[in-house]
C-alpha cells in the first residue's frame, strides 16, 4: 500500500470561502462539503508538482484558472476506510474579481457553495477536517505579507 498525495485549495474572495459538495459516487466523504482538490498524478512535472496539481484540480472541478499565487496552509496524513494512507496538502487560493466557480466536473462535484467561516462551522455537512483547513487558511491569509 503506497502513500497517495492529495492536494486541496481553500478558495477565498471577500470574506467568503468557495467549496464543493462531493459527488455521491465519490469514495471518500460523498455528499460532504470539501475543499477543491484531487490526487497528485505521477505524470505531473516534478517542479512545482503540488502547485500544478492544485491549479489543475481547481480548473477541472470548478472551471477557474487561478492567476494569483498559492500559499501553503498545512499538510497532514489521514487514512482511507481501507487503511490506505493519504498525505493531504492544503493551499490558499484567492479568486480574482469576475471569477465564479461553477460545477465543471458533474461526476465529482454535486454543487459549488459559498460560505463564511462561521457558516461552515455551523454546517453539519462540513466535516471537521474541512473546518480545520479553512480556519488555518483564514489565519494564514490574515498573517501573510501584503
């Protein structure tokens, strides 16, 4: 059993977070709120592989091409139901004015939602790991250089 690498992006604009509702057919956390993201493909260029994966997944899942720099938020290991380990890496991505995330991958994404952090904290469909990542992304956003 090898280590899979997953890359997520906490998408932000004007005090709100843009997340997806995972498709019902997804193996992990189906129907739950999630950051946009997916698995690192070994065919990705080795330089900036994590950032390239993050940008690719945002484009594939919500149809947005991120122009702004990505900012590292956190990394953690979790295990899938079958015991397989996954290294999850989270970045912060800022949406430019005029960019509207949409459901671009209907097989993987049931919906795209926009929420504030307090709304996410109160939402029973937002798992604790997603709330944690958004809290950390919010703190990273507040403390990054202008």
